[in-house]
């Protein structure tokens, strides 16, 4: 308690700070979701399960290599990128000529398979993964942020910026966006559209893997951990404007802040219920989300 | 005319009878539980199978029915009051949940229903006073031992199946083609489905004698999805079959222990991969092929022998002449290629023939019949069908819907509810879709045209698909149809077209075999040279 900041305000600020770290993690999940959405027009219901898989990959790696999470992060992302390639071959390639509902159902089926497989291998009990820097708390005046939360915040910021640079500033990113925007023209211009779509999957799963590692430390990982995340990502992308990258990040942050504050004053159950109620209300008032994507970019 | 669905229905009845007469109490109880799942799956066909909307709330509605029956019966409500309440409660909540998304796209609907399911689960687990929380509700009255529960359960399934078949008689595919509001169809399906699921949940509560919070797990929803996809989307019998298979899966895979659920996921995926139409749908596509050969092959393509003759066609847009007197004949059994540089008027010509635009001057005749003053739909029914360069099908109409609608239009039953025999149309439509490289060409073929106009059919196809397209076009011509193929790519027309017409600045400057046209110096200079082929 300090004189400069009333206690009430300090609590609110602390809740918002906690929400920010979680929001950054949600944002990466939502970014992966939008990447695949834009590349294929399909909803990837397994995006949350990718996070779960990344979490278990981190747990497994940490058992073999007792090094800080920061060292494991690139390894997990690499492994998950490889998995993303496999996933695109299973969930997208065979279904690309069919109506989008089939691709969506395929991701539901594969996500379920992943959950059950991890349940069989690791059991339903929560497992703790590595933390980026180890325990400890950093204090900013009256506010405290755990090392894990700070790690999540910094890592997500770096990954988010890297991705923005990759998509916005590199030739690879331009090609990726071109293939997503107009696959027919992109193909006619000689772009390897199929490979670019596979690359989108790899990028999306690598991001999910990173989130998995980041969350596995402070929040543990269970086989069904992805279910809550996919709902959050779905909501973030919907309120952010279907298909908009910036909107997805904004939506994810908004959700996390909202949940963190409501959960702080009431309970996490009420927070989830209120979140969903708020989303329905929002859809009633602003059907295209908070930051609507231009017409024609919606799936 | 025995079709697979009724046959499977009979087989299911046989299976049920055998279990009822010979099975153990445990097997009968398993069957009664499968009946509860079947009710949920039958209902799901009305929203997912029919209205084509991905609802993720069906499991939650099942849970509401189960909790409703559990809570009310423990309060002492008699069965006759408690069961309708267990059906109405999820239906009413579903109606409420649909309001905010009623005008929105499919993915908003999926999200809204997913959120609905999350809320139901939260209430089930956290509202201890109402639902018993993690302990659930015990002491729900049961329908007696195995045979009683099984009889009641499958009796209700029989009624529900009949009701669902009756509800399905006015098919939304045609309704959509006739301009009815798809969002109302979705809302109706969603609310009805919720009622069916509620009945299923209530049945399960009374068979088990308890309600556990597991009933609100997302697994129930995934199970329902699996039943419908594996059984056959849109088919009532398929839903029942799926429910029976999924219901018995843990029993059959008992050696695998708890990990039998991996088989769920993999089975669902494999089914999507190899048999996306599900067991019933796949059976129906395989089944009639043998009979259809006998039944439909002798029926000749009716319009054989009518050629299309264009004379003096002129068209200008705002003073710019696009066509300046085009004359062309497409004879039955002939493939005519139409080439020309960009802006030479190829698509305009196709638009004039198909009636999307009117010629300023000139005539278009099919056989003896003048077409140039008919509206597009009459021209299509008269026997001139076209495909589009970039088809823009109406929202939410699947390729199957479109082709079925075209088939229905041709057989003259395009009114809503007038189509009693939709299954054969669906079957025929699936056949056409298999045969055609694109759904738009299948739609055009559904009209059984004498003349088929194809606007750049090979655009965007790889070499393999092009070869298949070529074979299809040749086969169509051999059936006596005349084909006009607009193409940029000379290579595709070489060896395919009997004659190639070159359109240049609104006039046909040359007609001849592909080789002749290719060798023509005027054509080379104007077109082939720039197209570098």
C-alpha cells in the first residue's frame, strides 16, 4: 500500500497486469488461428490442442534437458512446426476441394485424437513444464509480476513482433499474404500456393507450441487444456473482426483483461459466463466485430 | 425399389428384437442408452444434416434434458409433466441463444452454440444447489429393468424418427433454391434439434437413475457429431445407426481400456477422409449404380438432334460494339471451340445465348425454336445450359444443393414441399458431381442440355484434371449434345474441338479444325502470337 495509489486502484492495476500476460498468450493462439483461417478459409478447431501438445513437448524435453525454458523454446517451436506440416497434410490437403465444414470436422477429429492420445500417454493429472527464467517476482512499486508472467509477456511480445515483421516485411510474408488473399491469382503468378499454405500451418503450430511451453510452467498442462484456449481464440478472432490479425490480438487482450478483472472481483466461473454473455451482446450490436475486416475477407 | 436406408432400418429392428428377446440385462441397458443417444443424433440431423449449420450445443441440450428430468422428477413431478418440460426447456433456451446470431454467418453460429455449451457446463458443475455439482443427482426413478427401459427408449426413438422424417419432407435445399430465408430454416432446425436432444437426455437420466456432470462434457457433443458423420449426414436411419455403433464402441473395444476413445477420433477422421457421406450416404451412392444402369441408361438424352444456330448477332454497350454480326452453328454431337483475345466478346456471346443479356440484333435458335427473347431460366429448361467462369453460388448452398435444385427444376418440382422423392435426386446429383470436374459443370449437366456452353472450363485445372475434363466433354458430345467451349488455352482445344471458331473484334474471323486455325496467318498475328501457345 502506498500513498500515491489508493488500494482499490492498486488492486485493479494488479489484475490488469496479470491479465496482460495471459492476454499475450491468448493473442499468440488467436494469431495462429487467423493465419490458418486466412490461408485456407478453414477454422482450425485443434489450435488449442496444438498448445496442449506444445506444453507436453516442453514437459518431455525438460525431463531430458534440464535447462531453462528459454533454451527449450526454439526446440519446442521447431518440433511443433514439423508437426504443423504433418497436420496440414492430414487436416487440410485431403479436404481442400470439399466444403469448409469437412476441414473443420477433420480438425475436431484430430484434436480429439490428440487429447485422448496424450491422456493415454501422460494421464489426466496436470504436469508442470519449465519456466523461462525460474521463480521470483519483480515489483513495480505496489504492483508485482511473477517471473513466469513477465517471461510470457516478453516472449509473446518478441514472437508477435517477429511474426509481424515476417508477414509484413519479408518476401516470404508477402507471398504468404498473396496466397491467402487470392489463391487462384497467386497460383497463376507461379507462387507455390500449397507450400505456402503448409508454411502457414507450420507457423501457426510453432506459435501454439511456444504458448504451450510458456503456459506449461505457471499454469500446468492437462490433455484437455486446449479446449478453453480454442474458445478464447475463437472469441478473440470473432470480436476482433474475422480474419484480421491486429483485431485478433486486440480481441485476445480484451478478453484476458476482462476475465482477469471479473475473476478478481467475483470468480472465474462468473468471469467465463460474463465473457460469453458480453460476446453475445457485442454480436447483437456489432455483428462484424469490433474491428471489422473489409468486406469479402470474411470466410 | 428397395433402397439401403429402409434395409438398414429393418436390420436395426432385427438387432433390437434379438437383444430384447435373447440379450442379457446389461445388453438391454446398453441398448436403452443407445436409444437416448439416437434421439440426440436424430435431432442433430435437423440442424447439422439438413440446415447445414454446425451447432455445438446439441450435447448441452442433451444435458439440459437430463438435468431437467432429474430435477423435476426429484421434486415429485409425474412423468407426463416432467418429460415435456425436459423437451421444452432446451428448446426454449436454444431459441433464446439463437436470437443474437440469427442473421449472422455460420462461424458466428458455431461460436454462439459453443459458448452456450460452455455456460451449460458451468451451471452443471458450479450450481451445486440446482444440479448437485460434481456429485450430480441420484435417485432418479427408472423405467424398470433392461427390457422395460429398452422398450420405452426405442418406442420413443421410433416416434422421433417418424417425426423427423415428417419434418424433413419439405427440404431446405429446395426451399433455399426457391428463395426462402435460410436463417429461419436454421433457427427452426436448431430449436427442434434441442427438443430432440432434451428427450434423449431425459431418457438417459431415467435409464441410469442418475445424472452425472459428465453429461455436460464436450465429449457428448463430439460423440453426437461422430454419430451423424459416421452414420450419414442428413439421414434419420444414419443417425440411429451411428448412435448404435458409437454406443457400443466402448464395449467392442473393451480390450483397449480407456484409450478406446483414441479410436473415436481416428474413426471419425478416417470416415471424413474415405466416406464423407457416412455409411448411409456411401451405401446410397454405391447401391443404385448397378440398378441405375438398367433404369436410366435406356432413357435417351431427350434433346438429341437439336443444334444451335446463331445469325447476325450484334451487341453494343454504350456505343461500343462488342459483337458485330456473329454467325455460328453448333451441331448435335459436336464440340466447337471459341477462342479469341481478351475483350473480343467471348463471354458476351455466351451471355447472349444463355439469355443473361439481350442481343441488339440477330437470332438464336435451338432447332426451330427462337431463344433470343426468352428469360434465362426458360432457355435453361429449353435445353441450353451454361457454366460460369467464376460461379457465385447462393450462400449456404452446397454443390449438392445446387445440383439437386437444378435436377428438381428440370423435373418440374421446384416448389417448396413439392418434392417427396428427394433421395433419388440426391443420388443422381452425387453421380453428376462425381462425373464432373467442377460443381458448376455438374449443375449445368443436371439440366440435361442439348447444348452446353462452357466458359473457360479448364481454367485453374491441372494437367490431370484437364485430361479428365476432355474425356468428359467428348463423352457428352457422343451422347448427342452440342458443346461450345470458350477457352483461352489453345492447347486444351487442340485434339478436343471438332471445329474452332476465332472471335476477333466482335466477328468470327475463321472457323476450322484446330490445326487449320492454328496455321491461319491472320489468327496467328492477332491471337496466337500474343498468347504464345
